[in-house]
C-alpha cells in the first residue's frame, strides 16, 4: 500500500465541528449574551436531555469524569477501612478516586474477550478483603473501550453481601445492555465528556446518573460545596465540581447528533470486523450488548513491529493501556486478588487501538485494513 497523502486522524473532532459549527457558535453566543457562566440555564437543560436520552431518573453534571466517581463515593461515605474493587486493566481514575478518599483499591482481573471486569475474580476478592481487615464496600465495573461490563453478574454478587455497584461509563456513554442504556445500571453510573470520548465537550466535563432520589440530592449538594437550602448554608463537606455553562451549551448541540454518530461508529466497527476478523483478534461484542466504540482495540502479537509499520503507512494507533494499575508505582502497594491479574498484565503488551470516529471515510478505513493485512 502506498503511503497516505495526509495521515488519517485517530479521532477527528474537526470533522464533527464542521458539521455543526454554526449551531455551536450560536450556543456559545447565547451564553455570552446572558452571562450566566456558572450553573446557567443550559446546564439544567443539558441534564434534562441526558435524563431523556438514558432513561435515568437523575442526571447531575459535574466538572469531569474523575470528579463524578468522587462525588458518588463521597455521598456513600466511602473512606478509610473500605475495600473498593477495581479492575487492574483500566485508566487510573477508577483507582485514584477511592485512594484519595482514604479507601483501599483492591485489584481484580478482567476477561480477555471483553476487557471488562471478571465477576469470578471479583467474587473471590471479597472474602480476601475481609481477611485483610477491610470492609468490602464498593465495586467499580469499568465499561472499557465502550462495551458495557457484565453488570448484572457483578451486581448479583455485590448486592448479596451488601456491596454497592458504581458503573464507570466514561467510555461507554451511548451503549446499552439488553435494552438498558448506560446510565441506568448499577446503583449509580458515571461518565466523562472529555473531548476524545464518544460524547465530548471542548474542555472537561462529566456526569452522574442514578434512579435514587436521596443519592441525587446528596450529590447535588456535594458538587456545590456541600450546599444546603441556600448558598451559604453548607450542611456537609463538599467540593467545587460544576459543569461550565458554555460546555453544557456545546454538549446540548452534540447530543442532538449523537444517535447518528453512534450508528456511524457501528458501521466503522462492522467494516473493521469484515476486513480483519479471523486475521487478528478483533473486539468481542457479547449478545444483547451495543458498544459506544470509544476505541476499537485489537489484540496483536509483535505490537511494536505492527505499530511501526502502520505509522510508516500513515496510520495512527494508540496503546490503551501500556501498564496495568498493579504494575504502576503509585498503586503497587495496594492489595490484589490472590489468583492474580494475569489477563490484565498480558493485555498491556498486546492491545492496539485503531482510528475510530464517526467521520472515518470508507476509503481511509479500507487503507487502514489493507495496511494491517500486509
């Protein structure tokens, strides 16, 4: 294959912006006109749109996806002595947030086919946490790369022993499991609107979803410095975690085209599967699930060689993630399930993500497939 005249974009935010630039400009101008830059009317409008999209009773926006996790854990009183079960193969925020609250991240393994938490590994870790003097309090199934985790299996195990389930949907917003949208599973769900996410703003942003009225009320208070009935009535320890009005205005417009973009992502994933299935290990999508395809991730041998040849052909690729959390200095002292996290650590040397976005042209995708085949 000849080299591209212009390299393909790994994620093409400019193509999306060109599609709705006039609406984005008008939305930003409206905020500039009314001047309510913090918790302006667009924030509430966007939260209502999120509720309508997901079917969740409550959607509370916040400053970023990491804060979203923290807000829920603060509302539940997670802290010292609590074990929070986290898959080892994920982004650091899932473990960082409980650690910051003084809780103990307890690492469990993932399944190789879905990249998501292994319910058996989680179940084993519960008694082991107790034997170490910890109180099993919370599990965070992460929907890695866009596919929902097996939340039902995890929830059955967790709820049988009084453990809460916080779904980390930072990469899966827009996906579904057996007809349920991400945002309606577990005891609460969080997501991120980081620009590279399937639904991203032009800065940082996040949200919490729950069907629990009391939990929603507490989270609303915590994100506003622990606010009570009025601004200077602080009834609990809180944080400052609000979504900027301008970002909410942008997200309102992006959410309008999001269903169309999800269908386009599906088509890109299907084309990859048609061209690469059987030649490399392509993503496995379980029956009854849809994926938001935040990333399209292969398992390949000789990854460095493959990646170098793709680069030469003008094809960008990214490794999510080159180290398991158990292999990182900041987290190596935290407990690990006794059966180990061999799958997590194996995947770090094999995974490779290809360009994935709704505006990936068919001829560019064909060239990417050809480069990989060669």
